[in-house]
């Protein structure tokens, strides 16, 4: 699959009912909720990569090994 954030090669670890779990070589491990995916697709939003990577770093520092991106996370432009 393509990473939702950076569009490079990534592994889909799991596809759950309410979220996709992704391991990206560039972005690391994260999850993205179904509602976030539909907001992205419906509006053709793209991730602000710098802001997203920064957010992921902060979440991991706070102990979240796989940060979950929600539709309200505001990481896209
Ligand atoms: Zn990525």
C-alpha cells in the first residue's frame, strides 16, 4: 500500500472496522481512523507532512507507540 501521509511504500499491518494500522518506513507506525480517511477522501485533503511527522513524534514521546490519527487531528491542508 501507499502511506496515507507521505505516499511512499508502507505496510498495512491491520485493517480494523474503525481504523487502518500502517507501518511506514518514513513515518513509522500509526493508525488512521475510518472517519479521518473519509474526510481526507471526500475533500481531497493531503497531509501536511512536516506537521504530521512532528505530531507523531510528540505522541510517541508521550508514550503512544502507534499514534491514532482522527478526523479532528487537523494534520492536513
Ligand atoms: Zn509515510
